[in-house]
C-alpha cells in the first residue's frame, strides 16, 4: 500500500483508503455515525502523531480504529437499551457498499449474505478482503492464531457461496 | 482453496465500500487543516518540557536545580531591603548578611495530572505493539520565609510520554 507519510496532503490518501477504513469500523460499531466518529478520531490521531512511525499504515490504522471502537462501545454500554436498539437497526439499514445500477441486485444479495455471517467470520472476511490485512495481522488484531483466522476466512467464503448460489431443483 | 471460492473472493474484491460522507470529510478537514494552519503560523500546539527527551533519571535533579536557582534569584529580587540603621549601628553590625536563600525554605511540592491522552498504538523497534500515552502535569513548588511569612510559588507545566506494552493494558 502507498505510504501516507509521503503525501503532503492527507486528502488523497483518505479519499482512497477511507471507505475501507469505514467499512472495517462498521464491524465494531453500532451505527454509521459511530463508525464515522471512530474513523475520524483514529485517522486524525494517526496523521498527527503516528504517520512517521513507519510500518504498515493500514494495519496501524485498523488497530487504532478497533481500539477507539472498543472504547466507544464501553462508553455506549451506559446508554439506554432502547437507544442502542434503534441505532443497531439504523446501522443495519445503511448500505455497506456502493451499488452500481447494473449490479445492484447482486451487490445487495452479497451484502445481505455478509450481514448474515457469524460476526467472527464476517470480521475476518472484511479485514482480509477490504482491510487488506494478512492472516498474521488479522490474528494480531483479534488475538487468535493465524490458522484460526484462515479457517474463519474459509468458512466465511464457503457460507457466502452457499447463500449466493441459486438452488437448482432437478 | 477451490476455484468457486477463488471466484467469489475475486467478486468480493471488486465490491467498493461505500464512499465517505461529506460530513466526515468536512470534520477531518476541519481538524487537520486547523492543525496545518497552526503550524504555518508557528503556533505551538503541544508544549513539552525541554528535558522530555533526556534520560528519566536526569529530569528530576535538573528540574530541582532549576527551581532552586529560580528560587534564589527571585528571593534576592523580592527580599525587602534591610531598614537602614544608624551609621554607628551599621558599623557594629558588620557581619555579612545571610543570603536570601537561607530565609526561604521549600514547604510544598504538588503534582497535578490534568490530562492523560492515549495517543494510540505504536510499533516498537522489536516489532511488538505498544500504546503511546501522554500524561500532562502541572507541578507547583512553594517556598516560604518563616520570618516574614512571604512565599514564592512556581507552576511548571510538564508532559510525560509513556510507551506501554499492549499486554500491560
């Protein structure tokens, strides 16, 4: 991935990679608004203090996003249950992906199948495909072994394939 | 991995996550361009104690010495002049006056932590993850003259940056 430290401006990098970060943030937050807050906090902190540190920026940012999201989740736990439920519902309704007109139905199907995955499988799949992390990096994020991460990824793909393949009745 | 899974993987990779909202971009822009503008204006947004990079064992002795020197200087400056006496008496009292530092004694030193900012994860050179935590203090030192009850107080801002292994949190 391109190194953001080489950019004079954050805009180009954030426009290019921000949507992936937001998708990852939505794994760990209850609403799009929360995910945006998390991405904003993590990215601004990264740009101000961490971009010169070296290493893989996307992995560092995703670690930061997860941390901020967990902190936010702890604070959010104090909210009333009704408010949480409303946010969860609204969060689920927001699309995860761009839906071009020609592939709209297919994208919606994939999205629905993705939402139907067990959270631990969805987490690994999103981090691998759109977070562009390796299994080792995912394992580090989620405190599991790389083999476990790889297994969850394969299970997730297999489950998606089941959901997305039309059943043919002979 | 079998072919159908690879096909599905390829299909998933083509999906583009939803673009960022204008609101999010505006908020990030506001925060970051505010920072750039401040830098351009040479505004110091983050103050650090000048010895922040020095070895930790050196900081307190140097700080204490600085405070002592400041105390002595201020004590000399503020110490009220000894009332003039008659020449005869002055002649009798020919012993050198005690230095002002002898009159002022340190009576209090407080340390107030007013902000602890978790600046997020960092990678150590060993490859292990850690978190960078910045603690900001205000240290206050008070010296008092027991004879006149005059007191001098210094307030010194200080930032302490700690790198904490993630496992320790």
